[in-house]
C-alpha cells in the first residue's frame, strides 16, 4: 500500500513590523499591529489539497457474490499527491538598537517560542495530509456486473461515493481546523515580558 503520498508542506513566511525603544513600547506595538490570526500575534494557515482520483488499479475478486456475475475492486493508481500550502506570519522587530541586552534576550525568547509554535501548526497540517494519504491508499470499492466493464463501472461509482463522503465539501478543511484547535488547546498565548524593565 501507500500508492498515494502527501507532499512535504510548502511553507511561505510573512512578517509584520513592530517597533519601540523599550519592551513596553514593543508590547504595545505588538498589540496594536497584531494580525489577529489563530495565535493573535502570530498565525499559520495550512491548506491541504486532496487530489481527485480518476485512474484506478483493478483487481478481480476470485469469489463473486452472485452466480453468473463478476466482481471487481478498484483502488487509486499511484501518481496523484496531496499538497499542503502553509503560510506563517510573525512579527519582526524594526530595530533593536535601542534595546538593552536583557530586552534583546527577552525579544528573542518571545520570537523563538512563537516561531516554534507556528512550525507545530505546519506539522499539524502535515499530519492530516499524511493521514489522508494513508486512507486514500487503502480506499477500495467493489462492484458486480455481468462482465468486467460493468463491474468496474459499478466499482468506480461506489469509489466516487466513498471519496465524496470522506473528502467532499468542507470536510478536509474541517479536519485541518480541528488539528489546529487541538494544538492551540495546549496553549497559544505568547507574551513579551516587559516586567523585567
Ligand atoms: Zn497556535
């Protein structure tokens, strides 16, 4: 198995600028300019695109259920892949030249933690894509007919139904959203600690 693969996430990074001469000013700048995505001061969106399946491997079942009929099963032929496009948005400091060494260190801590968290969102999207790749590789539908053509036609129709039930409409987007929400339940509050000043 494993005919359908998930590509490695294609990640692009964006920033928005914040500034200030002290951590308190930078913190205010963060709150004023934050993009307001999943994590307020940072965001990661992941779009998982499940390919449509139109080419199949065919296999005859040796024991048809009904006499005088043939049964055939179809599975996805290797080739199509699941794509993930991720966009991470993080704050970037305009300048740190006015900051003390301790302030710079605190900014770095904050920026690193936020960035690491957004990377986890990419991983969450990737794991949904990997799961779907496994499911699609295993997805199989069977049809009966008087001859091979009729049985394959019935099998493909059953496959299309199964595929739509699993990935139709907004089902994939909802799964991705749930994965992100599960991650954020573990904590997604990132604060610049200006109490050190
Ligand atoms: Zn988050």
